C-alpha cells in the first residue's frame, strides 16, 4: 500500500537542532528580564511556541501568567510585562496604550517587547511617536523556522502571501533570506541554487548578501541543491481539490502547526482530541500520500494485522505474557488508538466528500483542466453560486475557470461577477479587485492591449533591476505609490493552456489510470493533472538548469536563475548523498498535495525533498487571504 522508495535514498538531516536553537534563544531573552513576569503572546504564535517551549518550560524561567494578546485593556497585576509578538503596528500601538495608561495612573512597571522573527523600523517609529521609546526595551527572537516533520519546515508566516503578492510589501524578503541563511550555516554549503519568480530572486539576493557578510566555514554539506519558487508561478495547483489523505484532512479539519483537532464526529465521544500528524504516527505515515480511494483498504488491513498481534497473547505462558506486556502491548494500544482516529476521520471525510455534489465538482475541475465542455462547467459554476453552496468554493471555481481559460470572455466575467455579488453581497467588489490584481480572476483583453502591457512589463523590469541596486535606500512614499499603481494595472496572463501542452501536465485521456500503483504525480489529482510547480522542479533537476525550458520560462514571465553554490565543480558532479537531498522553498505557501507529489518524485528518482514554506496553504486559506471584509 505505502510506496517503498529506492534503497539508496539518502538520510535526511536532523532538524531538531532548529528547535533547540530557537528554544535556547527564547530562554535567554526571557532571562534578560530577571524576576517574575507576565507574558503576553500573539494569538498566531501560540501554536508554534507550544512546539518549541511548553508552559512548564516558561514557568521554569519565571513566567508567572500567560495571556493571549487581545488588543483590549489588561488585567495583569505584575510589575514586569513581557510581550512576544509579530512586528505589527496595531499590536505595538496597543502596548504603547498600556504603557501610557500606567504612566497616567502613576504605576511603575518594566516592559519588554520580543519581536519575532524580526523587528521592523515602523515598530520603533510607533514607540517613538507615542512617547514610550525610552520606557520599553525591545529585542528580536530570530525564530525563522519550525520543523513540522522530518521533511517539512514552516516559517509560520501566513501573512507573507497577501503582504507580498497582493500588496507588494517586500518587508519579509530579508526574513526569508535569513531563514535560508540559517539552513545554509547549519546544513550547507549548497552546491546549486535554482529559482523562479521575482520574490525568489530577491530572497536569493538577500541570502547571498548574508553569506558574503558572514564567516565561511568548510564543512560536510547535508543539503545539496536548493530550489526557490514563488507561489504565483502556479496558482492552479493550490486551487484544485485535494484528494490525497493528508490534503483532505487539511481541507476539512484544518491542520494547524502540524496538529489537528478531531471533533466528536471523529472520536465517537463527547470530547475533541488533538493529534500530531507526522511520521512518528505509523498509521498516518503510511496513508498520508495515498489517494483517498485507497485509504479504507489499507486501514481495514491494518486493523486485521493489529487483531492478529493482539491474538498472539492467547496460549502464552507467564514469562511470554510478561515480555508481551512490557515490550509490545503499549505500542499496540497506541497504534489501536491512532487507527480508530484515522478510521473516524476517513468516515467523516467520506460523508462530506463522496456525495454526488463532490463528484460533480471534481468532474467540473477535471473538465476545466482538460479544456473540455467549458460551457457546461460555467453552467455548473452558475448553479453553485446561485444555490449559495459556499462563498469560498464559488470563488475557487471562478478563479480556476479564469486561470485555465487565460481569462474570461467579458460577457461571462460580467455575468458571473453580478451573480456572485447578488448571492454573497456587494462588499465582495473589493475581493474581485484583489483577484483581478493577482491575475486569478480576469477578463480576456483585446490583443492590442496586451502588447501595450508587455512593453510596460519590460520597462518595469528595468526599473525594478535599477531599484535592486540600492537595497539600503528608502524609496519615497509617493514613488512607491506610483510603482504599486503601475504593477496593479498590469493584466496578468496565466498561459496555463500553453504551459500544460509544453510540460505535458494533462495525462492522455482514454488510458486507464491505476491509483493504487501511480505511474506519475498526476495521481494526487486522480490522474487528471500533474502539478505545474512540481513538474518544473523535476524538469530543472533533470536538466541541471533551465536550458531547454526557455519557452516555459517565457510563459511564466521569467525571473528564473541557476547559480552554482559554495562547492567546487568537481564535487558538484559527484552525486554524493547530500547531492540527492533537495531543499524546495515555496514563497507564498505550499499545499500537502504538492508535498505528496515531491515525495513521489523522490521515491522514483532516489531523491529526498525537504519542503520549506512560508506557511502551509490550501485553496481555502489562499482565497481567504484575498477577501476584503468590511470592518
């Protein structure tokens, strides 16, 4: 059932060191405020912090009470307040209100702000503006990377996607460069760095600057090649319905920081249960990459094997029973508990995902990907909108239609947009503007307009290259405004159909596709589509660069690069173990389906992939980040 990899596959590096480093630095920062203190933690840092340092660890270092940052007056009576926050202006303003309120009431306290992963100039400016700069000490907790599993590392920065790809805010570039530099200093040097996308290029340049500024130490590399890829290189893949087990669990139950909460419908009791989903869970590890249609067969076989193991105790003498209880029983009980949870989760997924509606939905998606019966697909989407099935699902289908058709015909765009706004509310006009700016949901432009746009792209490319020569200088606000307007006016083109033909992303129809024994990465979408992002990575690794893919990179608006890293050419030619360990960094998020596809290539070609991502994403999270809700 679970696919066996090649026997010569290399061993992955040990990433637990990243956790230890983060924990030690946090403890050091807390101890810099000696004595008992109350700690206020940003809501979205709660789960990552729990993976690094639990409550008992914090208590050992004189943290008295823990509070969640809620942007309202505080009830703490402690004389020392410590704030562990993301560098957000709103949160810093809230802290300045607390300090000024204490001052007004004549109360003296000590305050410390720990920004993570870094502090931005704007945060200091707010402290200065509000007159509390001298009353507050601040520091940075360089918590860039959280290992979620043996081969998954997350920066846990979901805001990266909207900040950069929608708002053009480049403040996280240095953060991503620092994260890459941390991996380089612990597990490098890297032999080759490949990348595609404007953001990937900036992150690469930020990392190179840090490498040049730091000390060069010769050591045995544990990671060979690195591939940086922007999320906007491939929007189609995250917008497709996930059908591998791990992807479905994420879509339905929302995996948060490598942990999922199964409710009463799964546990068959009144309580919810939190479960860590990683390779330590033997049951999960064998089904995570499987197409959902294969999961029940595996789970029932597993249940039979477990029963056989339990039945062994019959007829045992006392000594054998003693050995069984001390060595096997605990493991069997744990496996039994996990098995029953995954069976419960699978049943819950079955109820939601095997209804006729879902089958129709998949059929529509596959037709869009194959450019087949598009008018019928539009009819299905209209019905989906008018029945108000799901606001996000309707947006997903509209975006998928636009991306695969390289934009909608003006009459279709106007009609579908009007129906959507009638069904879900006129406040979503701004959401449509965001989707248009991202190139996710656009009208097809007349041919003349596109040539004008292409010349504008060329001019902006030159301008952005000139700007990159001055990384330390601040561009005046008026100029950045003009730049943003210029970028947002571009009619982004998807070119999906042409890319699909060039890279053969759609397997030939008419051929039987056995999902139990997949022949390519298309199995993660029921044999209908090979994910563009993963196909690109596979092709570049096969060719050792972008040669032969010039037409593909042109369709993807360029910004590709391939640079030889720290090792010498001779070393790079020898396929050592580290050479077959590939680090892929997704800037803007990565889905569990893409991870499954990369693991599949790894098993086939003898590679091991490590996925580093700004955050784990799926169609729901990606589109929710682009919604404009009224305040």
